[in-house]
């Protein structure tokens, strides 16, 4: 598990960085921002917000190895800023558990909640997000900002073919039965069901680029999408089929380039 966490942090995690930066720029994240990051993983989105001067808290219930990496990363960043005589914001916090376990430090409510794990393509992710929001929203002040992320249109997301492969390998008898393409209004529906008021949206190009096929396989396997598949088949066989599925995206120099788009929705608490 530790090696998979490293693969995620070193290879796959950087793919959504344009999404994080676009959202932070649009919302002018900086000093005065009290951010709660849901499903924070190894903490790259938190680190980018902290570098802008935000007070950040990250919460994750299912990835202790990634949280350990996040702790190392954020601690190093804080030490570096202290050496430079900077950072007046509170030290970043990481919480292993659900949002309800992440009470705001100092009693002041959060004014920004981010849910950057994209919904809208994998069974169960929609309901999981609603559960997280139900716990998180009581910690947010009136008129606070919530950012939801989702997959873009299937025709603009080359990685959707990877998800279809993961589903087929996980359940050969059902084929693609548990797969559904992202719907246009997934994020709006989630916001409505959580009692939020939409206040803007956008699309951000986040291509999945890898040094070679081996790196692509390692990165994509680190997402957890293929865990069910490896329970039904040998890991080496799953990796082989994944490498074959990536063939259309291999360029002449051996790099792998998969065009991809994420959507985001900005919403406000009532």
C-alpha cells in the first residue's frame, strides 16, 4: 500500500493541479480563507492553498498512507516558510476520519469547503459525496463557499476508456453494466440535494500525461479504480490489459498523453 501511495503522489496526483489553481484563483484564496478539504489524500491541493496564505484542514477516512504523505509534505512546507520568516496562518491540520471529526480550529467556521475528488463516473461516488457534505456543512458559516468537482463530457475525457476497462475486468459477467458516463448536471444535482445555492461553474483542461506506458500504468493503478479488478484477476494481467488500452494515446517519443477535462461548481451555503 505504501508503494501505491508513492505512485499516486509521484505520478498521478499532479494531473488535477490546473483545476486546483483555477478554482483558487477565481475565489481569490489567500489570507483569511479557512479551508476544509474533503478527501484530501496526499495533500497537494491543501499545500497549494496553504502557499497562498490560507488556513487549511484536510480530512480523509480511507487512505492512511496518503495522509501520512500529506503530513510529511505539509510539515516540510511549514518548516521552509518558517526558515524564510514567513507564514502567519495557522499550521495545516490533517484529520483521519469524516468531516464531523474536523471541527474548525479556534471556533471560527470554515468559509471554503473543497471536494476535489471528481464525481459522476463511478458507482457510489455521488452518494459518498452527499454523505460528506451532510457532515461538513454544519461546520461552514452562512454564505460560505463549497466547491464540487466532476468529470467533464465523456468525449473530452480520454480516461473514461480506462474506467470502462476497470469495470469490465472487475465484473466480466456484467461487462460495462456498473459504468455510467458523467451526466451534464451531476454537480448541480449534488448541490441541490445538499441544500446549496449554485454560484458559478467552469471547465478546466487537465490532461493526463506520463513519461511512458509503465509510468501511466503505475499512476492509473494507484487511483484505486483497479482494486476490484485485481481481486478477480492477477495484477500482472490487469496491468497488461491496461497497457494495451493505453496504446492509442502513446506518442512517437513514447510518452502517453490523454486529453481530459474536469468540471467544477461553486456553490454557497444558505
